[in-house]
C-alpha cells in the first residue's frame, strides 16, 4: 500500500504565499509511484480547505505568489485521536454534508512563520497523535522565537550575534532610554527584526540612530517582541541538517554561502524571493576545510541543543578571523527545488525527490509526545 501524505500549506502568517510556492515545488517532485498526495490549504483567515494538488496552481505568476482560496470545501480533522496501525481519516464538508476525503499516513506542515512553524499546528497534530514531518511543539516554538533560540544556544556554549530584546510596551514607555543604551553598548549598523517572523519580514538595517524609530515600527507590525542586533563584518553561511536514523547523529551538508551585492542593504524578502538586487549562492562555500567542519559541527550542536527533529537549516556568520556565530535556525526552511536547503542536499548527492521521501519516511516512524 502506498503512503498517503497530506501537504498542509498557506497559513495565517505573512509568509502565506511562500508556503504555497514551497508546496508547489514538492507537489511537482514527489514520487507518485510511492506516495499519494492530498493538498490541504489554510487560508489567511485560518480556514482549512481541500485544494488542487496540481503544482502549476502553486507557482509564482508575474511576480505574485499564489493564495489559498478560503471558499473551498472545508477540511475536518479526525473525530478522535489516531491509533497505531490505523490511518488518519480526513473529512470534508461539501454542500453542508460531511463526507470522507481521504485516509492519510502522514501530515507535512509546509507552513512558514507564525501559526504553523511555531509549534501551534504541531500541538494540534500532537493532540490527535497524527504523525507529521518536522520538529515538535517545544522545539518549533523555541526555534521560531529568535530570542529564545539564542538563550538555548548560548546555554549550550554556542555563540550568537550580539544584541538586545525590546518589547513593544517597553519601547512605548521608554524609547529614549532604549535608544541611548543601544548607542552606548552596540556599534552601528543595527539590524532590527521581529523575534517571531521569517523570510526577513519586518527587518530593517539601521545605519543612523535617527532611523531606529521607523525600523522599530516596522518590526512591531509583525511581532510585539523585537531583536536589535549588531551588524557584523561577516560572511553569511547556511548549513542543512537532517535527523539521524535510529537515534544516530544528525547529518549535515557542506555549507553554502549567500553573497549580497553592494546594491542591497542585506538579504531581504524581495531579494530572497523576487530577484531584487545582486545575490549569488556558492555551494559549497569557499572556506578552509577546518572552518567548514566547524560550521557543520556547530549546526549539529544547534540541532541537538534545540531538540529538533526531521530537518533544519542553520544560518550562521563567519567573521574574517573565522569565528562562527549562529544567526538563526529554521525548522521548516524554504523547500522549492531552488531553495538553499534542497540545493545543499543535492550537492551531497541526495536529490530533491529522495529528500522528500526521506522526510516522509522519518515522520511515519516518529514517536510523538507523552502517552
């Protein structure tokens, strides 16, 4: 019997469209001889609907990302918890009547950002004992919150970019004191970023203290918790990680490097997805062998320290003296054929379709939370 996978994508976050494009990539590449696929979209309002599994419906068109249409047939989760040996019965509401949709083996939450990558959907699936791809509730939440990530990683002896956390109410009450502290303790430029958002949404590079107020406003529009970090003279390096089989050590890729041209302040949302500015990707990164191995070991340690499962992409900085610092950890990185995570694994000899299959098979055998 072939494995049936429910791909879950879209969602309520600002990364809704990118999640849909990720789903399109997987729908186009998944081995249909091994897997049957059910496509479930989450609209921006949070409605779960049965959508097309045709990859051509989930691609960029004229620079616009696709959207989940909320008017589709609603999808319902099982009435009770999934039991070992059984398949997961998804239902749909058609013309006011509840009908069987499909029996699936695994759910893959291809969701980026809040209400999907942050442990919320993972918690819903855990409550029903539904196997799924990726990290669990606590690990997803800790990796989504960049401030929490740094606390965990620093406690494990791993270096991170220096900076401070600012809450919206503190900024509203005492912005002048916060700005003064930054000027005294953290050299410019600063990077202002929402603590719990991805794809560089709400991120601003601040090269003059006069720009700070507008940058904080943009970041608070995404999240009431914001990081202000020092800009570093460093290379941007990314490393892919896969969970080891049967309790083995995580596997890592050779790192890749993102090179940003002088026409960009940094690797922002438009540069990542819409071709803005000059960006090149080197896989593998041109670094000494010892530094490459240190990057891979740092990625392994970060994966283990955060208790991650399935997959992750660990983003790091490497300074001119080859010091390695972690920037952030992504538990559901971009997954189109051209995204860094699959490209890194392709370089290691693990092709896109096989990478998809590996993650699904791992999810089928995972143990969920406490019984």
